[in-house]
C-alpha cells in the first residue's frame, strides 16, 4: 500500500525526518512490511540451525520447519 504516490529522489527521501514511516521503492514512499511471528521464528531457527555444527541433517530440519510454517 502506497504511503505517497509522488516519486521522490534519493536526496529528497534522505532529507525526510528520521522518524518518517516507510521505505523508498522505485522512487515511491511505501509502507514497510511487518514480518509475522512465524517468519521471525523461522529466521531465528534457520540461523541457529545453520550455525550448529553438531547436527548436519539439514534436509530433515528444513522439512520440520516447512511443516511448522504450514501449520501456523
């Protein structure tokens, strides 16, 4: 959903106040996407799993993650 239909240059966008909501996409200021709790949990799990050197059965872990995401 667009915050502003007016196209902005990077310079104009950079000059906006620090607390201005949104991000610059193709010159338009748009609302930032908010990640779901399931997405954040998946990211944390993937980082923890990828950094773990004890268990290398990544394919099984990814199937478990996919099932958990589908269930949520």
